[in-house]
């Protein structure tokens, strides 16, 4: 097809439709760490038009094949050409010394450990990295290097911007991807953090040692033998015979248990509200409430040895309805690349 009109003006080829495996972004920057990542994009760009078109590309699902590994993000973006454009974003991997100091700083605050174990990024997390002379997030435009196979000379081009927005939503869902981009997996960070908070003098060693300790711990818990298991970490029963270990040292107080139904069903779910990354139209209480209510009612009657008054098919129908809504919500969520 000719790309010139009858007056001799060049006509851009029509855009190809978004691919089926494209990642459609509904909302990015839903968390403070996602917003911090997007701020780095806006800081490095003097081309607001490219950012706007990049957002449109991200929402349309033109970004696909997203891959994150230490120091590098790669993706493909479908535009007007038959061959998708290749995008690459690089960020420096933090060294062992920086990670060791940052983990030690995080270990001094119990709130950091609690929030990280809950899948949240502590708001003051960068303070720990600043003590190590670094930053978890890109601090200046030079920290982010981008490349795209398109002919646009602007940095970022719309394809890089689209990838950046998709990546921001991925960070919203899983903040540990930031750690992975900086050179450490989720388990490496959590294992090193547990080791540092345990008081073990070896906790100040390199993260590779802390990671190996984590593997040893999981091997012991699974009943597998491992050559690096630390004998000093075994439980010592001093002052008590092993045969008496599970015997109470004094009479236990009487237990008063109540199995009365709560006055309001699902009150705790309503109190929690919607999580930041919840994408279903129905609230959690509406989606999960009927199934939880039926399960609680059945458990109460089993505890009281009462015959069920709710027919089996009614409870099964409620559970099936909740599962169906949950599956529909899962299909509506953006897919990861």
C-alpha cells in the first residue's frame, strides 16, 4: 500500500491491533512505591507528548513479553510496523556491600520486617539504602538507561514510556520486583533480614551466606539433610527431661468457648475494605462474604454437633457463585508479561 497521498504528503501506516498477549494497564501508581517509580520517568523526560502516548499504549495492551532480571527490563511493544519494537531499560545492580548495610539498617526496625513479610514496601525503606550510600529507586535521570529499536530520537520514546507504565503496575502488585531489579530476590532479602534480626553474629556476613542459611533452614523444616546445617541452632532442653517436654508444669486454666454466630456477618471484611490492587468491581465482602458465612455456619454446627439446617445444595451454590465471581475477577486483571 502506498504511504503517499495524492498531494505527495507522507501517510503513516495504520497501527496494528494490540496483540492477544498484551498487558493492559488499568491503573498505575496505586501504591506509593509505584508512584515513586513513575516519578523517575517524569524526571527523565522533557517530552510530555511521548508520556501521554506511552500511557495510551500501555492501556491498550501494546506492551508484551515483559521480563525482569537483575539490572535489566526488556519488553516488546507493538506499534505500526509488522515487527514489534524492542525496549530495554537498565538500572545498576547494587553491590554486596550496599545490600549488607541496607539489610542491617532494615533489621534495626521491626516495622520494616513486619511490612515486608506482609508484602508491603515500608515507606521509609530508602532510608536504609541511604545509610549504605545508595537508593532503591532511580534518584537521577542518569540512573535509568533506555533503548528502543524505533527511529524516534526522543528519550523516552512512547514505547519506552509504555514499558515504564506497565512496569509501574507490576511494582504495584509485587514490590519485591524492585529488589529483584536491584539484584536480590524476595527470598534472599527475607532470609537475610531474618538472619540479621536473629542476633546471629554471622548475620553481618555477605548476603550469599544469609541466603545459604535460609536454604538450610527450609531443608531442616522439610526433613531433608543438608551439609551446611548449623549445629548451634538446634534446640537445647536444659533443666527438663525430654519425656516431660509436652507436659504442662501447672494446671491449665479452664477454657470458656463460645460458638455463637456474630451479630453482623462479614464485619471484618467490610472494615478492611478494598486492597490497593483489588481490580474486581465487587467489594471483597460482597465477593467472599457469602462463602465465608456458610463455612462459618457449618463449622459452628459441627462444633456444637448440631444437624445442619441449611441444605447442602444451598451452601454448594453459594460457594460456586463466589468461585465464579473470583474467576471472573481473575480474568479481568491485567496479565503479567
